[in-house]
């Protein structure tokens, strides 16, 4: 059976997981080659890939896992290793649960679990999760179930929320049961719906055993009940807190007076009262104390003096508070204001107000500001309470911003006679909030660029593996001079395209900060001097090139080849920004801090032009990969992103400053080297060893890469032993297979090339080792170990092998 036309292409429309399925070699799994998948399996796979909900297919007896992007998010750190693995191996912590699912599903049964609790290791730590799980069999072409389809929804949040609500209700009950007052909730008509434990202390009745009518009867004395209910009904249209007094009979049969404070809760949409929340306080002693009223009247003068002192204290607090307070009548006459308001009014409007002044008349000579003030107060006069945030003051200066709370002012008869306001200067608070928003946006941009870098690095690594056999094969064809002139032209054209693809991948790796680098102390003055002629010839005669290198610069830690490429890219960008000519200035100086202010010792290499410059929107995207303003076909959009990635990978930074119409300055900050002496850039490498005899153990899990490399080694005169994995190579070593040289890929499933190299070094110290790498995944690699970057030609392979012989010669 072959794959239906377009099936593999259709997988790419299934998101990230669809692409992974399409690009994987399934021949080594229980599913077999993708070309042999059955129609039901293909159909089910396409369905689940397009589903927005988490879905996973468990195919075959072992339950090989195929899933969509939503399930990949659920899988956390287990993705992408889960893809294509048997479910028992993928989720070993719930192996018994999944074994049951597979038995039932492959027997044609279905399963459903609601809020199923499981403990999973999604990110290397145990997590208690709850899920809704639905399992259904998928019928294969033979009419029997071939796999089990699972649709899941994680309900951990709902389960924990319900538990939290129950716990919250218990805490509320515990809290209100400990207060000394009776806490209650009544409906809109005053019928009790909730009472705390203090109710039982006075009535001897349990709340749970009474109906709402019985509760009302027990809570309110029969003689007062009708009056209390009527008071509730009358208060429905009133403002504020409802107060009433009533009697409650205690457990001992004693009647005591209580003060009831009831707060209405209104429906947010209709404004209707739907609940009363209140507390009842024992005021029996107060009632008794009323008999002493005459006695207290004798102290009236003393109490008036105390009240006056209290009011004076309140006036002092209002006068000296930082909050600005002012009251006006309906004609904008100032009734009262405190010192803070008067001082701020004078600072903003240039005139000092006093009680009795007309606020609008004070601003007659500033009509625009007067209308702003009138509009703000008039808006508050037309309604009730109002809070606004607004700027005031001279528009030609920084205008402070205030939070203003307006309140109506009533006389003793309840008629509105004016307004008063509380004002707080919130200028600095709003600035801090704006800075916080700016910082959050910068963080989101950094996270976006980091995610793009990770994706780009992975894609570039895969492309290196694809390009290696292409570049190697074309190189061999060119050296063997196969075919006629026409065939050689075609081969040469293909080789040029492959080289362009290779350069593009290297730029992608530079952006992703995963390009292999050979760090040495670099003399910046020498490097720039060596590049000046090339820069001048690249920019052309219309552009004047100026070089200014500070004397006595120490060396910087860098890869000279990548640094030269970065400098050339910046020069080309500057040239394109000056189509009518201009000046390109290259400078190098020492700086004690990077662009972010981080302390350190840096060499700053900058390229400045007098060209068209960039606006803020373009500058914000300048280092994004594939973003270009040069037009279609005039640039890859990877120049600045490559330089940015190089700076980050070297431990430095990139700073871009640009003004439209005035030019652009790009500064590359590189750490000063710990070595006092620079290392001269390496000269041309030797052409490589001549054809020679020897046995090479070649290890690479990519079959095409391995075969292409084997052909190159064979053409160089080596006998090649191939191994498709590090584990297979270990078996050859343990079997005493003879070889003189180990050439191994670094990143492979299972044991890495680095681990294999250590094992070979330990067991066969005399064997030379060459590590092949798709990008800079150099963790654990000895700096002295020779490395070759994919993709490579036979000549480059020969140059590396020349390090293992004392007799270099030209490549055949």
C-alpha cells in the first residue's frame, strides 16, 4: 500500500506535531513506513491534528502515540519524546491505567472518566492532575480495532477551585461563628436565610432545624416582627445602612434589646435589593442606661466642649492632609478648601484661591483652562458621586494628572447645595505604570525573540543534516569531472545554490546563537585594517569610508571569521542605505559597560552611515529574522539578526540607533579578552592529506549524511566502517574491530557522539577522533577536540584530517 496522494503534505497543515510526523522516519517503529499506513490510520491522524482540543491516538498493540499540538502543550516537558513512543514507555507512571485502556479499546469497548485523578511527571516532578477522558476504538481496514483514540480535557483547575470554595465556605462559617455578635443574612423581605452560632446562644434553637418562617419568628419578637418587616420594606428605596431595634429571647427566656445594622445588597443590573447583610448587637445595657439620661444632661456643657474639640481635631486633619479638598456651591463659589488644594491650585493655574472666591472668575484670563475646570465640575453636578482621572494645567508644559472624587453636598433639608472633592496627584503613579507596561512589552519581545531563536536553531540544525549529503555529493561530482560541459555547468549551479543555502543556514544559526565559534583573542585594529580594502570595494566609489581606531586597544574574545562577516554585513547594509553616496564610519573603542548598563569591560566596534535611517517601527523589528526593507529579492533579512545573534553568543550586546534622514549607527560590544596577546587570524588551511590507507569508524544516525561522508572518506583512500548509532559503534569497539580514526556525529538519539568519544579515548588512546556537529551544541565537548561543522565538502574534511598526519598533500 502507498500513501494517498498528498497525505504527507496534508500533515504539514496539522501544526507543529503534523510537521514532526511528516518528517519522521517511521520505518523503525511499530507503525512501519508512513507510505504503508492504512486509510483509517491516516484519516484518524489528520482528524486529530486539526482538532483544537487535546487528542492522542494509541495505535497497535503497543499503543504507539500520535497526537496534536494541544496534547503537546498538555504533555509539557515530555514532548516531543512522546511522539511515536509506546504509551507504556511514554507514561510509565500510569502504565497500569493505560494497559487497561488498551485492552478495552482493542477489544472494541469504550471508556469514559470524569475528573479522573492521576499523578504525572510532565516536567520531571510529580503533578496531581484531574482529567476528563474519553476513549474510543478506531476500526482498521480488517474490520477490527487497530487503535484507541483519546479525547481529554484537563479539569485540575475546576476540581481545585471547587475544593477551594468548600474550604472558603468552611472558613467563613468558622470566622462568623467566633464573633460575639449575631451575624445574619436575610432576603429582600427580611426573612432570615443565614444565622451564625451566636443565634443559638440566645434562642436555644439550631438554625438547621428551622424553616425561614420559623427563624424569623424566633429571631424577632412577635410583638416587633411586623414593624421590623415593614421597616425592611420601607428601606428598599433608601440610601445607606438600615438601622432598627428589636428584642430577642435568650435561651433562659430573657428578652434582651438588640441593635440591628442591615446593609442592602443590590442586583448590579437592576439596582433592586436582593439581600440584607447585617449584625445584631446586644444593646440591652444601653436601654437601661437611658434611665440615666437626666443625669447625663447635667454634663451637657462638658460634652459640647468635647464635641467641639473633636470637630476642631477633624478640621486640623483636613487642613494638614496631603489630599486636596475643596467645596463649592452650584455657582462655582468656593465654600471651603484646605491648604493642600490652595497650594496646588496656585502651582497649576498661577492664582491662589480663597474661601468666597468664584473659581471660574479666577481663571478668566485663561479661558481654555477655565473651560476644562467648568466641564469637570459640571459633569459631577449633573450626577451623583463621580471619580475621574484627568490632566490640568498649561498645555505647553508637563501637565500633572489627578484622581478626583466628586461628592454631592446637601443641606439639612436634604437639598443639593454644591459639591466637594478629594484630589490626589497621580502623575508619578501613572508614569510608573507606563514604565511597567513598557517593561512588560520589552519582556514579551524578548520572549518572542528567544522562542524564534529556539525554533530557528532547530530548523537550521535539520537543514545542515539535509545539506551535508547534497554539498558532499556535488563536491565529489565536481572533482570527478563527470559528464560533459553541460552537466558540469548544472553541477556547478547546484553547488552554488547549495553554498547559498549553507550561508543562509549559518546566518540562521548565528541569529539563534548556535553557530560553532572558535574563540580567540582578536586584535580589533588589525582585523578592521585587514577588512578596509574589502569594505571600500564593496561600498563603491560614491561612499567615503573612514576608520577611527582608538590606540592601545586590548584584544577582544571573538571568532575572527564570523566577526569579519558581521562587519561586512553591516557595511553592505550601510551602502544600501546610501544609494546616492555618503560617509561610512568604522570606529573601535573601549567601553566599561554594555548597552543595558551591565558592568564589564568591552570593545565597542561600530559602523555608522549618513543614509536614510529608520523610523521607530522599523527599528523595533530590525533584528527580527527575515525582516527587510530592501524589497523582494534584494536581501534575506538575516544580516542584522545574524550580527545580533553573534553578539549574544559572544557574551556581548548589539545597540542600534537611527534617525530617519540622518543615518544609522550599529554598535557591537565584545568582551575584552583575558589574554593580553591577540592571536593572529589563521592563514589558509592546508589542502589536506593525500590519499592514504587507514580504517575509519564512521558514526552518524542520519543515513544520507553517513553515506555521503563515507564516499568522501573512501575517495580520500580510507577504508570505512559505518555505524548508525553510538550504541552500534560501542559494540564494534567491544568486538575489537580495528580502526585508526573515529569520525562521529555529536547529537544522536541515545548516547551522544561526545560520550562515544570519551569511551573510545579511554579504551583506545591511540585512535584519533573527529567530532562532526550541526551547530554549537558543544556542552561536554573538550575544547581541544577537533570539530567539523555540517555541511562540509571533501576538501574541508581533508583539511581536518590533515591534523592527524605530518604529510599534507593536495586533495585528489
